[in-house]
């Protein structure tokens, strides 16, 4: 039997097109990949050569990966969240749990310590004015399986989000059998499901997976699918992906028809809602023709969500520190808005707004404010960045008051 939506408490209001709701019971479980991220301060381009020493500044250390980034972002927005991931019994594992505990005492409760395993870590190389790159150790994420999910903690949870399976070999093995098993079990409990990816290393086992085949197996059990365009092009159009990686502007490898084709392909595979992150170009949201199951699980107006197509250009951030984690923050904004009963345009607007907040801090989550502050900033006319891939407003593509483009309503 499906769980009814959690009723709003007495103090509930709407502002700036975003519904505001205060809740206390856990509403989301975020599971999957977690790591410790190290951000050395860089003063310019980094060109490493054998025997060379490069002087850098102090390092900022924060939790990373989908579990920490999406989970902490939801917590900061005011959405109660449960976490589910694995770390090793080492110094980095202690650091991950301590950093999460500093955010909220209960956040580390679902982070299991796996004896004898290393904790995942990432060194983020983000020179000024250049695209970021990463040195990554998967650590305990490599052994995470469907058996590691705390299904007993889903009682009262309305939405389950899983992130970064391309960095978790057990989850993508055998056409994603463990991923499919996990999502099917969560859906049977009446909880809505959400999935995010990350771009596979082309030289790793994940780089050789038939991802379209895997997604065909998994997406029938996924309500919300929120990949980036880089990930989708890697999986569905490697030549276009390689041109993008070689420096070609996104607008030269992607247009309205290509976006629409990807959205249609992914909804046909089974996802009810597809949100494609386009970096600083915005967010494209496409929904299936039938979304009754998702509507029932989250208490959404299924009629308002069926067969919709929306494009939301990015909001202009005050200070751009780098974009690491901004995609996860975008997902947090999307999920938080779904839990508040938003419509498609409202949800896409919230997603891009929270993603823009993310890049204003020293790490992916510290600059994300509570939900009502995001709503107020949008309501006060927060400007948007220009987008080379945004479709023009026409008779078939109107723009709402916040600048979100409604392509199909």
C-alpha cells in the first residue's frame, strides 16, 4: 500500500512561487557513494611533470559524493534526511563521520564503518578559470551492494535517492542487477525513487559498461532520473562527448531536438521525471505521459506533471568558487521541491536556484541557505545567466515570471 503524503504542519505558507513547509520527520533517504573531498587552493594552472613541486595554498576538506552533497544540501534546506553509505575504519572515515556530525548529530548514524576497508577520498584540482579534474579513490564504495541499504529505516521516508553507481562496481555489475534489486524493493515499500549518475572513467570497468542496456533494466524502477549531459553523452553519444571534452561549446553538440530526444528516450525506458543538468547552461526537465504512480507516492498533482517539458536557465551566483558538487545541490533543490508539492516549472526553478547557491561557498554545501531564503531570492528577481542552448520563447515556448521556459504544458 502506498504511503500517503506527510501532511503539512500548521505553519505552512507559499512565497515567490515556491511552497514552504516545515517538517520534522525524516522524509528522504540518500544512499550510495560517500567520500572525503580535499580542495587545495590553487593560484593558477597546474601542469605536473616528473620531479616537479607545485606550491599550493591551504586545503579545504569536506565530505563529498552523492550521499554527503545531496544529503547535507537537503538538511540545510530544512528537509529531514537519513544517510546510507560505507566508510573504512581509518582516519578519513573518522573525518567523514565527524564532518557530518558537525552538520547535525544524527547525520552520521547511517554511515557504516567497514573494518579493513579504506575510505573513499577525492583530491579536487580546480585551477582558476579552468575545468576541474579529480584524483579519486573509490574505497569502501567498491563493495557497497543492495544488502547495505537500511531498508528497515524507510518507515516514514517518502523519497529514496541513490547516487554515483558508476563508482560502485557491485552496483553496475551484471547489467545493474543489484541496482535494479534495490530500487524494486524500495518502490514496493511505497517510497518514491531517484537516481543520479557520475561520469565513468573511460579506462575503468565502468567505462566499458553498456549503460543504455543497464538503464533499460533499472529505469522502470526509478521515478526521478537526474543525470548530467556529460554523463548522458558519454553513455549514448561518445563522439559528441569527446568533442565536448576537447573544448567544443555545449551549444555546438546539443540543441533543442537533441535534448528532447534524450528526454524522450529516458522516459520511454521507464523514468517518470528526467532532469538533465546542463552545467552553467541550465536544467532541462521532461516528464512521462503517465506519472500517476509518482503522484501517488509523493502526493503530487499527476495531471500537472504528465507530459511536461521545461527549461530553466541558471541563476547568476554572487561568487563563483568552482562548480564541484553543484549538480548534487541542483538535485537537492529538485527533490526538496517535489516533497513540497511543486509543479514542474516550480521544481526546475528551485533546482537551478539551489545549484547556484552551492557555488557561492568554499565547499559544495556551506552556502546553501534554508528553503525560504532561496524562495525569497527568486521572488526578488534573481537574475539568470544567458544560455546558448536555451530555446527561444515563442508561441510554443513561453516564459514564466521567474525566467523558466515552458516548452510543453
